[in-house]
C-alpha cells in the first residue's frame, strides 16, 4: 500500500511539472522583430535546435534579431551573470545566463546592461552585438540555449 501511494505521488509530480513546462512561453526577445522567429538557413547553418554545425549539433535555438537591436526579458527573470559562447573575446563573445518560470537559459551575442538583479517581462536586458563583424552575411540572431542543453523549441 505504501509503495502504491509513493508511486501515485511521483506520477502526480511528473504530470504537474510537465504541464507547467508546456505552459511557459518566451515573450518577444528582440525590438527589431515583432515576434520570435527562428533564424532561416544561411551559409553558416540553420537556426533550429539540433541543426548540423560542421562536426557537431547546434545546442540552441536562434531567434532572428538585427545587429544593435534591443533585447528584452521574455518573462520575469533573474540575471545570473555573464555567459561567453566562445571564450575568445571576439566581437560577439558575450551573453548572459538567466532564470525564471522554472527555467535556466542563456542568451548569446548580446551585451547585457547589467549582470545581476531581476527584470520584468519586456524590460531591456541589453543590445545585440554586431554578428556581421564576425560572420559576414549571417542572419543575425539571439542564440537561446537551455542550461542543460535540452531543446528550447517548445517554449517558443
């Protein structure tokens, strides 16, 4: 009987956490685009999660955003510090780690206004860096990557 009750509670917890996850949706990320759209394919690859990148898999989702555009908080978030995608200090090697709505995620290719504190949905996080200065001809974008490298597509 005790095992049955324990199993019931575990099943209920899984169902509840799954339904909460499914309800989380990212609000508008970029001032230059009225909605979040996945970066179209170009000579550097495609923006969807899992897209082929030379000899590796793309571990994020690229949301179209013009160089210099404002980047907004997609929902109420906590700023958890800098996150550098390359670690080579090139012109776009900047970003931030955030948490909110039960998620932990990183945004790359933007210059954050600050690295700690909280923001409400729609408040400015920072601005897009010049992707064209590093990858001429790329479809500029904010890279969204979950902290655990899982697929963020269901949140868009």
